[in-house]
């Protein structure tokens, strides 16, 4: 008993000590928050990966980053849990997560109580003469049936979530996301067939633009609100992953393969994501920025892209709109 208590004490100490150390500003690692002094303007993601310890960015007036959870999809200080869902599919995923949380908490609590009860009530000192029976039909039936019921309860909504994410409904719009080491490029095949590159903003530029550090991108994926957007995801070099948490979307970008996912944003705003497949040294510096706008604003943006040939490159050939592609498939 004494040894067991000592073991628990050692475990607690090992758990508490790093937590205390993290509170101590002298030993805590520097947190990469947006208020951290930033490095001089980096010309490429590679530069910003290793910022020098100087602070010459004070001349840039800091714009207040948007932290309104209704119009922004990003991690916010002092929040816990998921980013607010911006699609019905993300809502479904959150619901499934909450169900699993209840089940796993119940199971863990039950097993813990059972274990403690056995340790206290049936240890060698309290119960020196143990019983010798080895079978009990009722309890064996229960411990077989109950886990099966729990698994079935998990299985049904789990398949629902998988199916919903996997089967693309009739798309209003198709975009193509291509992963590169280390940025994303996008194609809008059924809106004039243009393409553009989207790179991470340097710390200074992000600060000036009121964009979150490491999440702001030079160009945004612009899509209309309430429309089914099919995203074709692929890669040019290694495996990346196109992920936007608020949409409940995460799809691997595999070279030589076209993967498909979709989302239908239910409100306007800016939603951030990141490459979510370890793809190399600058993996952390290829953000995704999706701007969900009204149909009118979307059309305005499409018109604007024609006036910026340096940013948006139009292809000679226009491809068939998504609607006719979809009908040709079915
Ligand atoms: Cu990547």
C-alpha cells in the first residue's frame, strides 16, 4: 500500500512539475502569438520560418485582427473546443464528437469505479479468503451484450458522418486545390478557367492587413455562400492535405491522384485552414484562407480577377461548367 501511494505521488509530481514550469515566464517557451514581436519583412516562407530575434516591425501600424466567431474561422485565444461550424457537415461532426465524449466518459468512469471497488473491497488484507467460482452466465452475457450495443450506437452516426462527407452533392461550383512545397495554387475551371497562387503572408504583412499570423494568405479562395462547392484536391510534389476546420473538411492532396471533397458554407466570413499532412520543412507555413461572400460579391470578384493578370492567370481553354460535368457523370 505504501509503495502504491509513493508511485501515485511520483506520477502526480511528474505531471504537475512541467505545468508549474510552463507558468514560470523564465522557463516557458516563447508563445507564437500575434502580439509577439515579429521579424523584419520576410521575402519567403522559408525566411519567416527562422525569424531573427530583432524587433524592427514597430513601424507597421498593427491592425486589429478579426476575432468575431461568427465571421471568422480560426483559433481564438482563451477558447476551448472546436471552431464554430460554418457548414452543416461540420455541425454533424461536432454532434458525433459530443456523443462519443459522453460515451467514453461513461465507460472510463465505470471502469475506474469498478477498479477502485475491487482494489478496496477485495484486496488480500480485507478479503483474505477469496471465493473460488469461475463462471457466472448472467454477468458474461451482460459484458458481451453491453459493449455490442455501445458499438452499434457509435457505428450508425459514424457511417452517417462518413457518407455525408464522402458523397459530393450536385455541385454549383468546382475549384481545384493543388499543394506545392510550400504553398497552394487554385484553379476555377468553370468560371473562366483561371488559376492563382496562394502563399503565406509574412509576419509584417499579416500584421498590417489585420490577418492572423501564419494563417493569412496573399490570395484567398473566394466562394459564394450557400452554394455546394466541390473541391478537387491534388498535389504537385509530396502529399499535402487541404483542411478547413470550420467546414469539417480535410482531404489529402496526393500527387498523381484527384481527390474530391465538398462544402456548403452557411454564412459569410473568412475561414482559415492549414496543410494537415506533414509535407516537409515548411509544412507549417502553407495556410488556406477561404472567403465566403454573397453571390453578387463573388461575381464582382470574378470580374476583378480579369483585371489582375499578374495574380490571376487565365487559361486559353474554358472547361465545361460544373453542372454539365455533374450531369454527364450520372
Ligand atoms: Cu503541405
